C-alpha cells in the first residue's frame, strides 16, 4: 500500500515508519521542509503546510493517511499561549489533510488520526471503553481531544473510513513519558506519585505500531479505538514494578500538591488518571505483544 504520514518524524511516527517499511509499504512523510533522499526508494518526503507547497500530485494514489501531527503536550507548563498552540496545531493539520483529500481524484480508503484517552476525563472508579458512554471530561485535555476528533470525523463525509487512535501512556526507553518517570528511580529517589491510587493506562511502543498496522489491514474497524494494554495498573503498582525491573527502591513519595505547584495544569498527566481498556482491538482479534507491565518494562530496559 501507499501510506502517507503527517507527523512522521515524531516519536510514534519514526517507529511506525520502520514497521510499515518492514511490511513492504511505500511511505510518504509530510514535512514542512523538504529533505534529501535517505537512500530508501520506498520513502518519499513531501512538503506541505507551506505557502509554496503543492503536495497533491505526490499524494495521488495514497491508500491510507495517518495523522500524528501536533504540538507535544509534554513540552512544558500549559500556559494560555502553549494551550493555544497544542490545540491549533492539531486542528490545523487535520483541516489541511481534509483539504488535500477533498482535492484528490482517488480518495484514500482510510484516515487514521491520533487521539488520546484524555478525552474521557479522569476517574478513580470508572472503567472506560470505546462502547461505554460515560460522557467526556471538561478539562483542557479532554476538550482538546474532543475538538480534534470532531474535526477529523469530517473525513467520513467524503466516504473515507475514519479511525481515532486514543493513545494511553506510550512506553519507550528513549522518548515519551517513561524516561522522565524512570529518572528518579535510576537516581535511587523513586517513589509513589500523588496518592498512588490513580490509574495508569499504558501501552508498549511495539503494540502502538503493530496495532496501527492491524487497523490498516482490518477495514471493519472504525471510529474510536483505545490504544492501551489490557492490564492497566495504579501509579503505585507501576512504580513498584519499575523499581523491581531497575533494581532500585520504591520509597520516596512525591506529593500531589507539590507536582501541581511545579507543573500547574499539566500535572493532571501524572496526578490524575483513568482506567481504559482496549475493547475494540481485543474484540477484533488483536493479540498484544506486551499485555503484562513487567514484561514490557523488562523488554524496554533489557
């Protein structure tokens, strides 16, 4: 297949590109600045989102569009200016992709759009699946994801199967949240974050990219899909497991109020949480490579 990725140079995008190439797909990477050839004739960089960009001809014949573009939510305090950038970067990329799709002579089969479990809001008691309607949260992250999905859903009006990948906490050794969480443990200062009872719905990076490949090949799947391992854990359990894998103590608590003072509104990413299950992936026969947290962390830190 010919697959076009927006955000292909980011954390998930790089891992996904490697997976797609292993499966013999052709990959277009949408970029603001043109790059030279990397020696692989199955990768092509296509300029977009610039005044002089004209990507239509290069993108004709695309089977699958994957949108991972957007400002990182982990890059600093959520000031008003930064919150605006987080939201607009997501909406602008979707709008431009929809504009491109509308002008293509042959429509793609599928748009796979990044999303986040933050849409559900936070809870200590509820269990969230794609099918259970608990309503959505009313915090910044939830409202951002709701607008993101609403904009992307317009692809269905053009006859394009549309899937929202609601990512949980993605575990990887070099990127994402895990290096920040692991740092105090490696320094012998790790311990419970907040009250430790908040849920952490995690997923190994390998299951992210293999799950997206699974969706590409299973055209009956559409709408929201939770990308979380089937065994979420509390933050306290996560810390104990991480400490065990790293052979470090789990002893020094980090009070929730201190994190809220330090991180502001962004502290919700670690102080609050939600228990999210990947019902759609499991029902459709996806087999997780890492459904057990200890095995996932051992693989990452081996």
